[in-house]
C-alpha cells in the first residue's frame, strides 16, 4: 500500500471514530499544555535567577577579592590610599577586567530644592549608600540602565563627579525620573559641598522607600572621585572577571602579591563563577524529569483507547488483509493514525498554553523574589518545541502497541470475527 493510501486510511478511521479521537486528543492537548506551561514558568524563573545572580555577584568568571587593613576594638581601619594604589597597579599586570567596589553610608546629599539626606541614621535604615566603582563594572556585572549611561573612563578625571543612581534613590529623594538625567546633586565632602550630576539611572532597588528587607538606594560615582573627595570607605573590595580555567592560578598569584601591598593585613577571594551553572543544570534536569513523568501518566488513557479501538476493528483488518494489505501496511496505518491525532492535539495544546501564558507570567512576576530584575517575558518557543516533542512521543508510544497488535492479527480469525 502506498504511503498516501495509508494516510487516507488513517484519516478515514479518525473521521469514523470521532468520540475516541476527541477523547484521546483532549488528553494529549491537556498534557502538552501543562508541559508547555511548566517549561515556560521554569524558563522564566531560571532567566530571572540568572540575571539577578549576574546583577548582584557578576557574570560567569567573576572573583570577589576582599582586603583588610587591620583594625582594633573600634572596628576595621579605613583603606590605605597607598595600598589601594598598589593593588590597582598590581591588577593591571594581570590583563583582566577588574573594578574597585567601595561602599559608604557616612555622607550627605543635597538635592534640587535644598533638601538634605543623610546616609547613616540612628532612627532607621540608611537613606542611601555611596558606591565607588570603575567603568569596567558594567562588563563584569549585568547592570541594566533605564536611562542615561554608565560611568566612563573619562569620568575619573572630571572635577564634577558623574553620578549613576538607582530608581530607589529617585523615589527616596523625590527627583522625577523623567527629569533625573542632568540633575545636579551636591555631595558632602568634609565641610564643603561638591556638585555632581546624574548621568544614568539603574534598574536596581525598590520603587518606594526601602526598609531593612529591601535594597538600600545607591549612588554610584567613580572610585577615583570618591578617593579624591576623602569619603570614608567602610567596605572596599575588588571584583575581577577572569576565564574560569585561570581562576585558581590568578587566585594563588593574588594571595602572593598581597604580601607586598602597603597596609594590607589580610585578603580573601570568593569564586563566583559557575555557581549558577550548577543550579541551572539541576533546574533543567528537574524540568525534563517532570515532563517525562507527565508523559508516562498522560499516555495511559490514550494507550487504552488505542488498544480498545484495535480490538473493535478485527474484522476490518481481516478485510484489508484479504485485499492485499500486509502486516507492515496495517502497522504503519495505525501508527499514522495515532501520530496525526496526537500532533493536532499537541498544536492545540501549545496554542492554549500560548493564550494563557500571559496571565501565568504576570502571576509569577508578582510573586517572584528577584528584586527589580528585568527579564524577557515573551513566550519561550523552546517550551513550545518541547510540547510538540511530547505530543509526537505520545503518538509513537500510544501507537506502537496497537499497531503491533494489528499487524499480528490472523487473517482467518479476523474474517471469522
């Protein structure tokens, strides 16, 4: 029997057995829609976690180097300027991306209108936090700007510091986001006020005023400007991005070099690279495990209906064999019938998942705990491909046993039946 004849025979049987086909198609469509939605939600969560990880700790290949300059009962000593200069010169010889990262909550800012905000406060959480960094930080961490630009190497030499603020800082100070770029913000440097200017806004932090459960509003400025203005640095570290295969070698050399840096008493290195890769791999394995389990459970009703249909068609198979159809012809005809039914139902399931994915995405985004991470909420076509693959697998799995039983039917017994 030619292939087109098998296809026509399969379509004819689909038309005759409407109720069985509708029931089978409904089961497959629900299975595919569920698998597609689960995959889409898992991909959305994975994407949000990865971007949050890269935003907070760095892209793959990131090392965090903490340095200490001694201390006493009153706390750690501030960073030694000569020691910091030695560290920067030493890191330049490694030919890697690096950025200083120093935070300070001791300071004041004065916004347009004359209102003053203090970093440290005894009445609650800090109003904001100064962060000194280099221009390379944007290539180490996934920093998303919602306006303006990030710090550039030329900003290190400007007498008027360029500032990049978070949207939480704008909400705290009342500066409108639409007119934030170019707004002057004065920084307290000792007894003087130094005028800075906002050049960018980061999509980090909360929209409203934060508490200890949220992220403190931040003001980023060049590390060189922070040092020049004499701002106190409570926490100084360096973030480095190196190829993963060089991580051990670079870490060992840094520990050896730290002994020659002025004022440095201790140093620690945290390896951030690859951590999310392990988490991502486990999430993907879990997602595929759920898909396989649902495939096995969802295929059982369709398989039972297929076996029952073959049993009811014994006489029909006998007639086909009398007119020259071989066992292989019957096998392929029954298998094609299952594949066509499951493929059409799979398309319907993917379409249904696509139509309701928007509401599911909104629900996940309202309940996710990844801060202000911006993620792609478009429908993941990888999930649609997996759903269609599940539909085809169900068609093959539920069609093989009925097709094998149809091929094994005896002609004489089928005619007698």
